[in-house]
C-alpha cells in the first residue's frame, strides 16, 4: 500500500498531468529518503514521438521523475511545507537500461547534503530490481 497517492502528491508539488511523472510515494522519511513509483503506460504522451514503433521513456523524464520524488521528500519537512523545489543541478547521470511501456519504475532518492535552501539528493531508478538510471540532483527550495 502506498504512503501517498497522486492527489496527495499534488498537494505537495505543483506538477500536474501530463508532467506529473510519479504515481505514488511508497516510502518516505521526510528530509531523509523517499521511494516513488511510476507505472509506465503506452498511453504516455511522449511515446508518440519517442520513438514511433520503438517506445522508450526519455532519459530526461526519468531524471525528472526522480526529481519529483526528491522534491516530495524535501518538501515534506515541516519548514519547507508550501514551498517549491527547483532544479539547481543534475550531476553524474547515467542510463543503464531502457524504460518501456509496461515497466514499473521505482524511484529511490536519498538526501545526502543540505545547506540552507539547497539540497543534494542521490537518485536511483530501477525496473524489476535492475538499475535503469542514477544521478545526483541539486534543488533549491523557495
């Protein structure tokens, strides 16, 4: 059972369809770590052009989905409620496997450093336990 559903996620972050890229938050320790889930469907709007006849989820959207989970994690801290998390940097992004329709993308984010309104998270996206992507995301809270 998920900890937060899509409606609850939308109370925390401003993203809406078609740009809300996480379905649920499965685990959360505010300001420490969170695990989100994205059920990848053939009906995703980006599959119309990426790529016709060979649908692959764009890597930048996998990173965005990880960032949304990280934003939920950071914004669930009491002092950040009602604020917005903005990208400040994406580092060390690596893509290890394709993400295709039917995959369930698990997005694990861990806060590794915080200084004032800046947070650094380490992210990992997996499908069936196999790493699809990793990165470090820096966000600014405002």
